[in-house]
């Protein structure tokens, strides 16, 4: 596990249960000095770097109430499913997750290797600094597709990850249903997407394939934070990741072309692995989910904090609404529509500046700074 910053000054363990966890699993000797540093990251768990004599590791504990403004509750049993998903991934792609060290399912705790940020930078930070490498998106798409293929059609995995309640609490309700409540005119479409997603069970899904949860490793991308793991619709993971690349194209304007190309390549590399169903079927589901997730990151329970300008949020609403009402057949078509809307907005802004009318077009998303986001509020 890697993290760019800490929330508080490091020191002793926050409570004795954490120290007992280390000693019970022989990760530390009784009385051995341990330095605990809270790590910044998502909102659904507490995470610490633990420095012991000559070694470091990470300890993660799930929270019952997520750290967002809205009242967002989720069962802590998801910690056990995250551990199980990481074990699955380590069997099929050993370089795709940190080394797993110990797990206490009753306490909702597990320990894993600490991956130093100088060797494993967070993809999100790279993107927001303007360090956009299309090859990284290609590698993420290839990894995600291969993991979905490995878990597709597996009855044992389907039984092990029958986590419908978790996925509803962490994804269906805060993203799709909360957004439906915020947009009554789109409510039927969004509720249909929620029902379709909840009822599709084809492969093992990570559930939070976000750049904040992806480390750019020296060998391959490393996936973190699989608390939403669920045997369900793999199209959700593809749409969820592509969503972040589109949103970041609004605020890293100097690398907009590379970010949009990254979204396309992510999908291209992913679909090469789709052999569990007809590829057009999966692409159509991902393409219809993508605008719903775009809208959710503005008006759902977990808005991205870096869209700070109302023009940016208005742009997302306009494009997402159009795509929800007239779904595109592929992710590439969604990217094309997004890019076209950006071009129209830029031309409208130029016309307005020269005194011409710019009515009936979405407002221009302002060029944003390319520094890192701080404290992204989503799980």
C-alpha cells in the first residue's frame, strides 16, 4: 500500500486492538516499538502505515459510517470480501495487489505490504499533475479484463461474493439511486440502470477501479481498495474507471487529448479479454452506465471535489443527461460525444467573447489547474 500523505502526526496505535492484531498474527513481537501513521485516502476505512524495526506494513480497518457529508452507512463485513478479492487477484495476477500478510475478519482488519510511493506512485496524482501516459491506461484495461475473464462463470466465486447488500450500500444507492432522487426527470432511466446492474451476475467485480486506488508499479498496475467486491456486472468496473478519466479531462486541460485517448485505450484493451458474453452486450451496458456515473460524481452522495466551478458541473449534467436519454453503443462513442461537447463549448465561449450569441450550448468547462486533488471524498 502506498499513500502520498498522512492525516495526523505519527505515533502509537490508535487503540490496543490494533497492537493485539499485530502480535496475534506474529507481525510484531510483544512490546516491539511500532510507529503508526494514519494515511490519507478514501472515506470508507481507516488506514495506517506501521513502521517496525527494519520493516513497514499497512493495516486497514473498515468503518461502519463513511466519512462523507451525507449519511452513508455500510457493513464492516466488506473488509473480509476485500481480503478475499485480493487473494483471488494474487492467484491470477500476483503483481496486481500488495503482498497479503494477515486478516482478522471479526475485527474487520487486515495487514498488507507497504509499497513505497517513490516506486509505486498513485495514478490519480500522476494524472492531476499532468503526467498522463496512455500506456498506463492500456495496462489497467488489460489487467481488469484479464481478472474479469478469470472470474467469469465461476459458481464458487458467485457464492463466495454474493455481496448484493454491500454493493447496494456502497454503489447502487449512493451513485445511481441518490442521483435519481436529485434528478426526478431522469429517475426512471437511472432506476432501470440500478435494477439492471443489480440483477446482472457474470463475473467478479472490484467495484472501485478509480485512479486513487491504482498504483503505477514498476511491473504492472497495482489495485487497492476492493471493499465493494461483488459477483455481478463487470461493465460497472469498466465504466467506473473510464468515468474518472473523462472527469479529469475537465481540470487537466493541457492533457485533455491524452486523457480522452486513455479512456478509449482502456476500453479497447479491456474488451480484448471479454469472452464470457458477446462483446457488444458488455460495451452497451458500460456505455449506458458511464453517463450515469458522470452525473453521480456531481449530484450523487460522493461528488468529486475537484469540479469546483459551476460551469464544470453544468457541463457534466448537460452531456450526461443527453447520453442517458439517447444511450451510446460503446464507451468509445461516449468519449466521442464528450469530446464533441467540449469542442462545441469552446467554440461557443469564443463566439460569446466576440459578441456572438452562445445560447443552446453547454457552458464551457474552465481550464483547470493540473495539481493534485486533496481529500477526494468517495469510497
